[in-house]
């Protein structure tokens, strides 16, 4: 709980979403794991239509897009988080561009990235919990992925605690490696 609180407080202090703070941490871990300053990850972005009351729609509107970051050795956490926030804003107009079209333009069938980042926060569930019979509602996010490594971050809708679930191909990573991550 104290780490969760700290993540949310840091995001608030920097004026960025919790998601951005977690994406920055994900990128830093990839940089450490690969010993590279330039890293790329897939970024699952919600591509909900921009229409009235769309926040009430239930369904999958995800698109995975490549997110490239250059991590500077002397940059602080705050600097990295701000950089990631700027980059997120820059690619917003392209968030719905399908990966299949990216591959077609690049004339490849190869995987564009091996790791992917996702963040979910079903904040609307807090309101549902107040309805009769819904007080025992439990939400679990399950994901299967073609990507070698998937970092599935979530913020619990009821208590706002931040959680991480790593999904990985066991033929690529052993348990010791995953524990280090």
C-alpha cells in the first residue's frame, strides 16, 4: 500500500496520470534488463471513439502501438516521467492506427516489439459497487498475449491500489529471471 500511495502521490505532484508514471517505470526496467538507453515497448492504448457518453461503453477498444524512448543516464525520475508524458501526448493523434497497417507499410510480418505495457483502471466500477447486490463485485483482468513479455498494470477501482501482473512466455524467461524483473 505505501508503494501504491507513493506512485499516486508522485503522479499527482507531477500533474501526470498514474499510467504515465508506471509506463516510465516499465521503460526504465526494460532499459536495465537490456542494458540499453533506447528501448521500445508496445503501448496498449484505448482507442475509444470520441463521442458523447462513450465512457459508458463496455468493450475492447485497444490498439498496440510502438513506444520508443531514449533514457538519459543523468535524468531524474521526474524528468523521465515528464518525457514519457510529452511523448504520450505527441502520439495521441496516431493511437488508432492499426498495427497491421504499420506492418504493411514497413513490408514486414515480423513482430514490431517483444514487450507490451498496459494499464487499466475501471473507475466506473466504484459507482456500480453502490448498487444493490453489487457490493461483492470482484474484478479480475486476464490477458493472453502473443508478446514475449506483458506488463499489465492496474489501479483497483475500489481502493486505488496499484497492481502489476507480468505475463511472459515461459520458454523465453525462467522463474528466476521473472522474479528479478
